[in-house]
C-alpha cells in the first residue's frame, strides 16, 4: 500500500518536473529538469519492484540512475566547452 502511495506522489512530482522541462528558461534548467525526471522514474521503477516483489526492478532503477549521472556530466561538459575533446593545454589565466 505504501508503494502505491509513493508511486502516486512521485508521479505528481514527475509531472511537475516535465512542466519545468518545457518551461525552463535556460538550457541548464532543462538539463536539471531532465535529471529530476530520470530520478523520479527510477524511484517509480524501484517502487514497482517492491509491489511485484522482484529485485530486478531495483537493479534496473539503479542502472538507470548510474547512466543518468554519466550522461548528465557529459551533457553539462558539452554545454560548457562546446566539445567533448579535452583541451591540449590549460590556459594560464584561470
């Protein structure tokens, strides 16, 4: 019963994150909203695993979170520098 309530509550928060995704004024706000959506989806998947009593859903949720962190870091690096290539030399004016 608690897992159903968690799914409903997180589903409402998921809808709010999707609204923020489309209304975000900057690209960084949209990236943060996508990260929130993925986190909430992982919570819903884990709660579904509790309801069905299968641990594979919890593993899938953790894998989704790990992939989300890697992709989020890559996207933010691309937004900052405009490329995925590492700089050949560091600038001295940092």
